[in-house]
C-alpha cells in the first residue's frame, strides 16, 4: 500500500498542546519528526473527517503491534497524562498546560 505524506503544522491546536505539555509533564521537549503513515489517521484525513492529527504515544513506535508488545508502566502513565493535558487544553482549559 502506498500513501501520500501528510504534513500537519506544529501550530495546530492539537500539536501545539502536546508540544507545550511535554516540558511540564515529561521534563523534556516533545519534538516533531517524520514518520510513516500508519493507522487510520491517513484515511480519516483524506476523507475530510479530521483537519489535524499526529502520531503520538508511549513506547517505541517500531515495537508497536508486535508479539509481546510492552512498555514500562511509567511510560504508560506519562502518555496518559499527556493525552489528558492535551484534551483539557483543546477544551479550553489552558491551565492544564501551565
């Protein structure tokens, strides 16, 4: 399967929320990098159902969906906190990012 690349600006609210929350919640910068298009983000964007998105989550991406996939509990907790902070920010609670 071939897919055209997707490019989402770092200034979009979703990406901005994740990048802003990173230093506070993870004590490190959250960087934007290129990655192959996997999952449903490509199809949802091409069908016009979303106008912004990113691949983000705990663990090492090249280990995702393998037999015995695993990650440290701390990574799972950090990922959940990042998702929560981004969701709160997108709903207007910018204090979640402070």
